[in-house]
């Protein structure tokens, strides 16, 4: 069994830049663009948080997914399902401008966050990623202590408040506090995979996002850790809007309010493009879908 590395605190600006990039934080003083304000909350619980109009993404001019239009509702969990290669990850990355980091990617159409165009010239993509956080398939804690993993973002962003309380609050929200409160100063790499993923969720929550995007957050986890993350998602949706890409249809059925089913269509010989087939309440997608392709997918006939 390997011993976890001792914590290595980042000492250099290069390390900090790398950590900040992973956490979606901009350290540069030049980042003076607009931060998208979270849409007003509370008054209307069913207000759309995202509105996509005819969104498409090309890589090097080759369409990966196209003609996607839908509205995502605040404080709901929306699941993206569909066979591999239909553009689920590509599309979720449009929701916090993560595709900007892929030089060959071009996004067309309109992505509205509340009443702001996320791709408007004056919107800073790095600030977008602070408000719209992301958790990845593979847990990616920093090589730092548990405490520092959480404190890093709030500190570099100059967030006000008592850091111990910020760290505790984020770990509590991620249902991790009781498991780690006695070892906050130990390296995050000593945690189990499931705990590391909840730490990444806590890290995301510490910088107070409004939306959490999760790209297959459980695919590297065992069933018990998966169940813990699913329970956590259901708790978190009281305060956050969540979008999850999942290969696991049972997971989509268990946790989500709405489901978007994507498929890959052949547009011409040798050319296949992802598209949205059906977007509906999860119950409907799984029990009474409109589209025959959805029915075949959810009943396991393909994919
Ligand atoms: P899914 O998440 O549904 O499996 P992806 O969004 O990963 O689908 O991929 C959709 C299509 O875009 C696939 O054809 C894939 O090969 C292509 N693709 C994804 N990322 C890149 C990239 N960085 N460069 C070029 N093509 C990509």
C-alpha cells in the first residue's frame, strides 16, 4: 500500500497559477471584466437559470454537437444522458465557458445565464467559472492539505470572513466535515476517492458558486461513494442549480428532476453529429418518452 505524499504547500506563483486555473480562479490583476451576476433567486423558484438557443460546438470546424435549445430551471438537477460521443461533455463545458480552454473549439448559438449572454465580449470567462463551478470525472485535489484545498480559492479571491469557518462550512455542505475534521492538516491525497471527490465539491462550494456542473462525477467511484455523492447532490439542490453528465441511467433517474437525452445522428457518409433528442421531466423520459430513440436508449436497446 502506498503512503500518501507529505503535503507540499505551493510556494511559487507558477503553482498558484496552476491551482487557480484548475479551480477556475483568476489571479491576475488584469481580470477586470464583468463577473456574471447570479440571476435573482428566491422570488420565482421555477425561473430559468440557463437558456440555450441553437447552441453548437465545432472542434477545428468539425461539428461535435449542434442545434441544442433548452431551458434549465434554477435549483433543479438536470441530467445529460446519451451514448458516448453524443456531445454531453462538450455541451456541459459550454455552460461555464470551459470550452474556451480548448483552442480548436468554437461555440455558436446563444447561452444565456439569467439575462446575461455568457459569451458577450465583456464577460470574463474566468469569472464565469467562479460563479458556475465544475467538478470533473476524476477527483483532482491539489497536492496540499485538506484545509488548504478549501482555503486556497477564498484566499486568492480575497473573500472576507474567518477562514476556519469558511473551510468548515464548505466541508459541512459537502457532507465531509465529520470524516475529516480531525485531520484537516493532512494531505488530501490520503483520502479515499469518494472523499476526494466530495473535497472537490467542497472546494467548488467554498467560492460560493450559484451553479455546479458535474461531468460524470461518480464514474471513478465505488457504489458506496457514488451513493454518498448522489445524496449530497439532492441536499445541495436546495441552494444550487446542478447539471450532471452521467453514463449511468439509474443515477439520472435517481437524482435528476429533468433529463436531456442526446444522440449521435449521421448527417452524411462518415459524418456524425450529436444532437438533443428529448428534454423533459426525468419521470417522463424514463417511463413515457415522446421519441422512439429515447425509448430505445432508456430501455437499453442501444448505447
Ligand atoms: P460525450 O461526452 O457525449 O461522450 P464528447 O462531448 O466528449 O461526448 O464528444 C463529442 C464529440 O466531440 C466526439 O466526436 C469527440 O470525439 C469530439 N471531441 C470532444 N472533445 C474534443 C477535442 N478536444 N478535440 C476534438 N474533438 C473533440
